[in-house]
């Protein structure tokens, strides 16, 4: 019985640790806010200029300004973006947060 209890305890601890983000990865709320803002910025530049080479510098400056506002570096954002993309359960949570936030703004 003790072995079975120990097994379930370890399983529970493992499951709980899977939801935690590693050090240096932006939390879901901050990440979803940044992805939403950057997506809107990219959409604006793409619809206004069409050709990426025409707006690359302006887009980068706007993204950097957005990151600065929340105290985030581009390296930290890109590292977090790669992490979320590599972990489907976290990517799903990010996508759901984005959809919820954007749908609230539309309605």
C-alpha cells in the first residue's frame, strides 16, 4: 500500500511540475499580452506597406518599444516564444488566452 501511495504522490508531483515554466520564460499573462500587441503591430505594417523590406526597421523599432514598456528584452521574448512553440500544452493555453482577449475587444 505504501508503494502505491508513493507512486501516486510522485505522479502528482510530476504532473504539477509540468505546468511550471522554467526560469527565464515569460508567464502566460505577460506572454499573451505581448504576442497580441506584436501581432497587431505586424498586421498594421503588413497592411500598410505590404513588402516586408519596406517596413522592417519601423516594425523592429515598434516591437522593441512594446517590449520595453513591459520591461522585457527581445531575447527573453524570443526565448519564451520558442519555449511555448515547443510545448503544445503551453502553446494551447497561450492561443486560448489570445483568442479570449481578442474576442472581448471585438465584442
